C-alpha cells in the first residue's frame, strides 16, 4: 500500500489503505476541519517528524465498549474513598501539557508538540475535545483528554502525578459516556493497561462500521 502525502485539502484517503503498521499518510496540519475529518474517517495523528505529521489507522483497533468497563476491587475502593475530585473540561490545556511532560516507560520524548496542543485546544474551544481531570486537594494529579464526535469518544493520552489518579478520571469518564449513550471509546492501539479496563481489539472493518453509526448520532458530551 502507498503512504499518501497530504496537500492543502483536509480530506483523507480511505483508512483501509493503511500500511500493515497502520501508517496511512504524512503531512497536513492540525486545523479543526482536518482533525475532525481524520477522526470521522477512522484516522488519527500519532507523531511529528520535523514538520511532517504522521496519520494512522491501525488494524486491529483497541476499543472499549462502555458497558464492558472493568474496575478492580482495589480501584473501586479508592474511588469510594473519594481520594480524588474528578472534574471535566476544567483545565483542558493543562492536561495536554502534563501528558506531554510526564515520562513514559519504553518511550523517548513525546509526540505531543506545541502544534498538537494548539490544534486540540482549538477543538476544545469548539466543543469537540474534552478532558477528565483528577484533583487532590485542589491540585491536578492526573487526567486524560480526547475527541468527541456524535456518540464516539476518541481517547488520546493520559497522565498521572499520583498513583491511580488517571485511573479514577478514566473510570469517571467512561461512566459518564455510558450514561450519555456513547457507543464506544477508541483506545487506538493495544496496551495491557487498557485491556485491564475491558478494552478489546476489533478489526478495522468492524471499527469503521461502528464509527459510521456513532458519528451520525446527536452529540451528548455536555
């Protein structure tokens, strides 16, 4: 399969034409229209190399159906203790900045550049990008952010400064999405961490079928 070079058009080639590793296209920008077209097409930006943005559509795709959320007994106890206060969209940009700063195992540097932050903050102001945040005594301790279109939520990144903070925020987000009737949460690529919450790999073909149904539904993340 070819890797496409994007031009000024915000449109994308079909996700089904991605390379075996998921790479589909290079180039483009972080305009709101391009980002929304990407997610609505089953595509997301993963990292930058100099001035180029790399766009992916992996197969299989890791997805969490909200009704299949799994919470361990230990995490349930922490949530019941109300150790953290969870807020939504309270400080979206701070969540992105922390996701960019916090070191990750087996990763060098970060794909969340200043252009990423600017682009997704713009989506947030337009009502498409959201954050779930866990606070301890008023201080941000962990959280995550993602994009919402229709009844689909596309998770992007999470961080924690205190153990379990991001997990508490994630569980609160999933429960909120479940109550709002969201069909799925796109976790993008497989990790053991998200598998423990009940996320499962599905084929790209099945994912695109779910996506087509989800994005035409009325948005419900308020």
